[in-house]
């Protein structure tokens, strides 16, 4: 029975207040103070560094990607199940989504004032019965500080190795305790500077090609033309820029003042016929060379100076865009600046019912300017455009080789500085909480003791703005397609009243290393702003009562219970301007925003049965049951349940287990995202590849024949194409110009929410033990093991266009995806539906291991406190079942089989020494690819037997370990700590971009340390 006057508290994972507690659920507590001692100053880093943060975690290395919450956000997803299945709480109450773009789905961890975090309690089982939907993989409950008395100042500074990335945090808090309660106020300024690709210590500033040879060696090498190239490098030469695509020639390259093909200012790199057109027609500088390193001259190429190398250097920043200084200044990690204000307080009436009013206020604003260069411009310029070098006013581009053709359309391929390069992201959110709690003394009149109530409302609102500038497609086309030469030689365009400015895409100022620039007049006419304003609001009203329901007749133990109601309304309004809504930027997708609201009405209950206490072989046997009924405005009511058991046969050994279901209705993005369309470059596997085409390059009218002997496509692909109604031996090589095309296609991709989605349901089970050594009072040692098993059914996903095509046209794929692909009258792919659908099963299974050791050692007269905390997680299964196609992601780079963490803390007098080690296990993609010769990685190289060397892209990661150290000194009211993160400057694993999803060779979202050795210092003072 409860001791008289024992204080009852409520812990994460239950609403029942207890005076003693044995948790059946696996819970991890992250200390805010210790995290800051070790140089962690934001909530995202604290959470994403946990072993349970499997799968891709969104951080500030994703600046150039299209994300659910938009650029600049940080989210957390446990157990490899995604951020949408992990619930984030602040002080035990739901935190609302925030972000930019169409429809943010998850809370932005960057908006939480990290210096004000007291602790984070992570719950690693399904908790929908307690907290409602989304708590599928677990709950992160961020507890903010309330223990402030007086005035407190803090300052933190971190300086990574390399250029940029400095982190500064300044905060002030004030708190006062009164007879009837307390009040505390806080303010925080956080500024993490950007770090460029060129400034990061582990990056070369470009995307390198990294290869594994059949003999186990690693090559960082690009060699595209064997001995005729200027030499090997490690950087990928693509995307090549400052070039022009012309029929017959393919790409020719800008060479101011020089030509080797008779086109002023443009040159070729190889004879497109494989013959000897250059020498035959007297073009300057052409010579015979060896393209594949086999000692046989097999290609004519331009070598004007006779040095044996190709005149055009593909490693030159003029052509290799990622080699340019402009690209290397792009953000690898973008800047993140935050302002936060916090209010906490309580006021007690000091009445018989212990009535207590509480309130919270949180305001945060995030500014994230992002510099992300790289978007190319490749618009077709008609033959009648005055500036077209192969057009009516230019040169016949085939006349130099004796085959005059007349004016031709051309396609310049180039980069423009300022075009879709800079994003300005601003997000602000405020959150208000007000509640009252107290005792229900009147319940004692009906024999119910220790009953209490708690009721609160929260209101959250966020406003995010995403602004960027780019080229107006309509204005560009108007200029290019209507430009004319007047009688006086001047060039004009448009209808005379639309302000049209003639744009010359062939001027010298356009073709510069790192990208060209427009004239001021062209800039003013072409550049437009694309903005989206996103508002997300959430209102929650929650009330519950709890207390002692009865006592068990056989042991007089109290049966505790809770019953409550919750109402929640989520609403989104995402308002794009016309440029964003209609996709008016050249080469950029349309985003029509999102509009919608939903309501949830829920009833929940908990019951705790202390079945045995203090019995032989049963010091404790407790069963906790909970349930919730959720009625979402668009779906039928769903029920969830949870069963939790704790059995302690003796004081020092505990068996525990949980089993429960969770529920997740489609979120605002999945349901209300308006139809968003954009054009995406895709590969059609059913189109006849170039090598399997027999054509006469000098006769455009000759029919193209199919050569099956040169077709390297798998037979399963060919069969799948036929099954889908497409002839893979004729597609793309028809008799008309309209039916002749390559396997590269720019197709419309449709994404958006769906009214046809069904809710997800899941079943989560955990079971394990806790051992607390009973042999000595001199030290504490706790060992625990937890087995987790989560299955999500009817999961919601957004299959990419590439995934749908791969599944449709593959023998091992899924023909159900063929219905999401449309073809035009010429059988070319013209549209792919990538909107949300219910796809199938997700699983996450494995083990958590924990060891905690604590001891006070007396050395002489000095007491030394030692603690060691060791944690490890092993994933045994992470299935992704998409309409019957099953893939186990366990053991891949983003979900390695093993993760580990260890922290040693030694306290001596006023000093604290800390050492941390984090471990991320190796991983590899399911398909590592075949070893091949002749790739750009091993062309011209021989193996130990003297045969051509074979290699393949690196699609795996090795084991990774990083170490952090700190020392702190606490004297009176001042504390100072300093340390180094990544003490040994350990580099993250490097992969090839063709093997693993990565950013500049580092796998994304795995939480590798990419800063290098990073000193930091913290200071705090209380007045």
C-alpha cells in the first residue's frame, strides 16, 4: 500500500500518478546538462544521435532537397519508420508541425530552444493509447527547465575544423519562486554558420567517383578518354556545362576564338561518326588516338597543340561545373539562425483541493538562408532566333564537313548565376498552454480516494515563408521565340507592349566558369520571385481524471485508473504565389500548396493492477491496461489498446513486456497536399538503347534498325515491357521524327494528397529484463535487454517516379505500378503518378542492450565518482513491403545492423571529466553491382594478372567510430566546460554517388560527424 503522504508523479508513457514506479516500457533519458557539456547545442543533434534514430534523419545537410517540412527543418524518426510515425511532445503535450512548402508533417526540432532543455525522455514503444495518433515507433518528450531561481546567463561556442560551421548560443533566464507558485522567463539566440562544400574538411568540394576493384582496392578516379584525356582526377565531370547540343554533332563546347568543326566559338571532342571527318575535311588539329587504353587507335580527336591530349579539358571549371569556385561556395551545411522566448509558470490557490493553474508560452523564429548552386538551363533555341549560331543568321553547322544542312534548332546547356541558387527560409511558431489541476475531494464521499483532475488547452500556430528567385519560363520563351532582326540591325522581341527584352544565350558573358550572368536588362526581364507562405495551426483540449479505483482483496493494493477526453483540430493553409502554383520558374516544379483541416475526438482510459507485492518469488507483478477510441473527421472510429506487465521475482531482477496497437490517420500532407506537378528527367527502360541502333549518321532519312546483339538489357525487362503493351525492340526508332527518341525523357510527375487513403494501424511488442546487481552496496550495476517488434500495416507512402518505372518494367518488380505510368500517342512516357497510396507492411525488429555502472571510489581523502553508460541497438529486420514487393533495409547504410554509444564520466571535487564514443555499424546496399571493365574508374588499368581491371561503384560503408571529450569546472555560481568533438578527426565513410544516396560522397541522414575535430566552450553564471 502507499505510504502516507508519498508524492505521486506522472512519467512519460502513462497518465497515472504513482509514488513508486517500475516502467514496463523501454525509456531512455537524455540529460540536457550532460549533452551541453559534450558540445550538443540543439535538440536535433541530441535526438538524432540516439541508437534508435534509424533511417534517414533530416538535418541541415539536406538543403538542396525537396523535403516534407521544406528546407531547413530537422526531424526525428525512431526505429527506421520515419518522422511521421514518431510523436514529439514538449512538457508532455503534443508539439505541432511547422515548416515551409506544400504541407509540413512533423515538428521542427530546430524551433526548440536547446539550452533550455532539462531532459528528453524517449519512449520506444507504441503509445497511441496514451498520447493519440502518430506514436507508432515511439515518443520524444522534451522537458524544458523550470528550476530557475534568479538570473542565469549562458554562452556556448563551437568551432569546427575547416572553414565555416561556427556555432554560437547565447541565452538568459530569470526565475522567481513565490509562496503560491513560480514564474520563469527565458530567451535564446542560436546561430550556426553555413559551411561550404569547399570549406568542409572531409570534402574535396566536388562529387568524387569512388570505386571498388575486384581485388579489393579503392580507387578515387575519373578517366573518361583513356590516354587522350589530360589526366586522371577524382571529381565527377558531370554535369558538364557551357556546351551546346546540335543534331548530328551531339554536344559541342564553348571555345572562344577557336573552332575545330567550323562553328565559330565552338569545338568538338571526338568524331561523332567514329570515322575521320576532321582530317578528310581539313579541320584543324585532329589526330588519331586510343580511346579505351587497349593500344589501338580507334578515335579521331582534336589535339591542336600536338601534346597527345584532348584540347578540351573536362576537369576545367569552364566545363566541369562542380570544379568551379562558384559551386564550391555552395552550402554543404546551410546557416541556421534562431530566436526563442520561453515562459513557464504555476499559481496555486492553496485551497483544500490543491488547485494549481499552470501556463506555458513558447515563441521561436528560424531563419535559414541557403545557397545551393547547380541548376542547369537547357532551353531549345529555334533556327530563326537571331543569336542562334547554327540558325538563319549564323553558320551552317554541317558545312565545315561538306554536308550542308541549313538552319537548325540548337540547345545550349549552361548555368546562370542567381538562377534557383538562393533560398530564403523563415519559420516562426508560437505555442500557448494553459491548464488547471487539483484534487477531487468530493470523490471521497463515494469511497474513491486520491482522485485528481488535469485539464489543459494548447494552441500552436506557425507561419513559414519560402522565397527563391529564378528564370521566368514564359518570359524566356517569349524572348527566344519572338526575337527578330529589324532593318537597322537591332533586335527586338515581343509584341511591343509587354516589355520583352531580347535574350542572347550565346553571348560571352553567359559562358563563364561557374556560370554566366545576364545583362542588367535581361536580368530585370527574366528573373521572378517564387514564394510560398505556409500556416499550420493546432488546437488541443485535453482533460482527464484519475485516482484509486478500488483495492485488491488479496493484498490491499490500490488499483489506479485514469479516464479522459481529448479534442484536436489540425489545419493547414499553404498559399503559393502564381509563380510557385503554376510552375512558372524554368526547370522548377509547381507547388499548389495545401488547404484543409481535420478534427479528432478521442476518449482514453488506463487501469493499473498491482496483482502481487512482496510475495515469495513475486516481489512485484503489475499489469497495466490502456485503451483509446479515436474518431477522425474523415474516417470511421478506430480503437487501440495496450497491455504492459512488470514481474519482479526478486528485488534485483525484473521481467517486463508490452503489447499494443497504434493508429495513424493520414496527416495533413498526405491528405490535403494539392496536386503538384513538375517535369522530371527519367529513363525509359523500354526504349531501344543507342548501342542497339543501326543508323546512317550522314543520312537522316535512312531507317533505323534494331541490333539485338548490342542490346544489354535483361530479358526480364524486355518481357515486362511487352506485358505492359510496349515493343522494346522498336520503341524510339520509328519511321517518323515524332517516334524517334532516346530513353531519356522529361515527363510530368504528379504528386499530391489523396482522399482515398486509409489510416495506418500497427502492432508493437517489447519484452526484456532488467538486472540490478545485489551482491555489493559499494557500486551499482544495471544490465537490461529489450526485444522490440513493430509491424505497421496499410502504410502510406509516396513512390517516386523512378521507383514506379523500375517496378513496372522489371521481371522481379510489381506490375501494379504500371497503372501509374501514362504514355502519349507515340508510346513515350509523358506522365507518372507519384501521389500517396497505401502500399503495405513496414516492420522494425531488433534488440536494445544497456549497461549502467556507478561507483564512488575513495582515493586518499578524495571521493571520485565514476559512471559508465553503455548502450547498443541491433536491428534484425526492417521490411518495406510495397504492394507485394518486399525489401529488407536492415544492414543498408541508412539502417545499419548495429549502433552503439558509451559515456564515461568522472567527478572529482568541482571537476567533471567526460568521454563519449559513438559507433555506427557498416552497411551495404542490396545490389552492389557487377565488376566491369572500361568504366571511368578503371579504364586503362590492369589487374595483377595483366588483364583489364574491373571495378564497381562503392555502395557500402565501413564501421564508424567517433570520440568526444570534455572537462567541466563548477565553482559557486559559475560553471565552465570545454572539450573537443571528434577528438581524432575521424572521417565519415565515403561512398560513390551511384551506389548510395549521399551528398558529396557522404551518406545522408545517418548522423556521421562531418565537422571534423571541433573544439567548444560553455559558460554559465547564476546571479
